[in-house]
C-alpha cells in the first residue's frame, strides 16, 4: 500500500519538459524564467533568457475569468 502511494505522488509531481523546435500547440512557460508563449507551430528559444526547454501550462476554461475576479 505504501509503495502505491509513493508512485502516485511521483506521478503527480512529474513535469514534462518540451525542447525548443518541437511541434506544439498551446500555452507554454519557459522552464528557467517562466516567460509565457502561445504557439501554434513549433516551440522557439525563450526570447527572454534563451532557454531551450518549455513546460506546458495547465489549461482551464475558467483560468482567465477567475484571475480577473481576484
């Protein structure tokens, strides 16, 4: 039972990084500086810090609406 919980925690904490040049569509954030981009073709080098790895942003249809409320 303890091992199953540890595996679930590891899976939940796992973050996938996408390298620059990868075909992608959506919102991504630079893994170094946090700069955000929305792409429809390929991931670029980060224009702020030249990092080559990106993290896909969690998508929610209410994220921008909720951010405006607070």
